[in-house]
C-alpha cells in the first residue's frame, strides 16, 4: 500500500512539473513589435530607421509595388533588428502611401505605413545662386553651355527638361551645378523649353530657355564668304558688307526663278533710292551646276555687271553665285545658314526670292521670306511698298 502511495505521489509531482513547464513565460510570450508603425515624411528624398523586435523569425511584404519606398533588411531572426527605410523625392504635390506587412513564423502580423506628402515643403529651399532671371534668351547658334550653381538644403535633387524640348535642350547635374546644353536651331521660328531642378514636391526652381529662330528680330546671322568662279580676288565676305552699311539686304534669288526676275527691277529701284543713305545689297544667286554660262549671260543681259564709266565702280550691287546639282539647289550648305533643316523637312517651301534686312552688326531687322508669287503688278507693288517703307524708317530718310 505504501509503495502504491509513493508511486501516486511521484506521478502527481511529474505531472505538476510538466504543467508548470508548459506555463513558462518563455513558451507562452511569443511577440512581434514594430517601432514606429507609421512615418509621415516630407516631399524630399529621405532615410529613416525603425526597429523590429520579435521572438521568432520574421519577414516583410509590401502591399502593392511602390518602388519609391524600399526597406532593408526585409527579413530577420529573433531579437532586435534595425531596419533602414529609404524614399525617393515626391514627383509632384500629390501625396502617396506605401504599406508593409511584417509577419512572424507563428502568424503574428504588424503593419507599417509610410506616407509622403508636400505638407513640409516650406522647410526646404532650392534656388539658383544669385537669384537669376528665370528667362534666358539665347541666339540661334553657337550657344555656350549655361551653368547655374544650385543653392539648396534638400538631400538630393534631379533635373528634368520639358516635354518636346529634349531634342534640342539637355541638362545634367554636375555636383552642385546645373549644366545646360543648347543645340543650334534648325528652323526660322524660335522655340521655348524649360529646365527644372527639383528636390521633390513643390521644392523646385525652373529656368525657361527662349531661343531665337533664324528669321527672328535681332537674331544674328552667320558670316559667309563667296567668290565668282573664274574671277580672281572676287571673294566677298558678308561681314565686309553689312559692317560698312546702316542697313544691308541679303537678297537670295536665282536667274531661273520667274518671281525673282519679275521683282528684280524693284530691287534696282530700292538700291537707287537708298544707296546714298547707307544701304547696301549682298546678292546670292542659287544656281544650277552645269548652267554657269546661263547665269553669266543673265547678269550681262540685265545690266548687273554694268560699270560707271566715270568712276569705274559697279552701278549695282555685288552678286555672288552658288552652283549646286539640281537636287541640291534648294537644300545646301548655304541655304541651311538661313533655313536650317526647314527646307529639307518641307516645313518651309520658299527659298527664292527671299529678303533679309540686317543692321551693322549682322542682326536681322526684317525678313520677307514668304512663298511669294510675284506674277502680277499688284503683288509686285505690294511687296515693294512694304520694303520701301521699312527702309525709309530704318534709314530715316526719303519719306514713307
């Protein structure tokens, strides 16, 4: 009896120990803690840390695919783990949210919410050093790169170019400097693009680049030099003409062009009236290769080579021909100086006759380069009157 009693006591003791063991806090208190569980971040790029405390292995999953927000590491073992959170700058002023679910192996879950908004944008600044004019006006060609020092307290900033301007305007970040490169313009009309340095949200500054077109008011012209084939010492630079005049007409024409032929007497009238008031003409004939003699005959038959018997000087202005194969008469190295690729693409159809009035610095003052059809007295007189009025005002002479 005593033996059975002792066995019962031992059984009860072992059972009690087992029950006590199963109630040990180390077995009952599995936990998963995330500190903090929410971040409200400014619009700039940012780095933050948070802690995962757990008694189990764990891993993290993102709800959706918000690649602007990343965490590392995204899984771990029991203990305390510091997690690094990185967010990129806010692309605009609209807020955005990323949500992560942290799970332990036993199924405990916690949620981490990351919200980024523009509400703290006032705490940041991003400006160009010296507070420059937000509009930069540049010439059609040979534009030096534009450098702007950026003054900011944002952790990082990036550069963007406005849509549609990427083919002629480029910008890169070079440490704390914005470097803008501008291509030569390829058309008569000007163009506008913007370059924006952005730290996120509304933390940004923008430069507007306005480039003059090849035909725009005060756009500089390119210099060129042409000679008469077979005539020694006949090379003539455009610069040597316009720098000696108050107003110079670059007259682009062709001996085979009927509209040019019809208007030639009016060009002579302009020259006769204004030549003593600082007016000069540089004439460029766009001729066809293989028809050189036809051009020289035209010049002689129309008196354009006539010389004053008293002074020995030419009565009219200087003419220089350019001979190209028929396929290149319209689009060639010379025409590109004044039309870019607009003739090649068909955006501009006219190239003769064309009239460019420039000042003593070679800057365009007026352009008459429409697709002129000068077949009637009315059309011829209308264009002539416009040019005469312009010249009389430029030279302040001869009435209007």
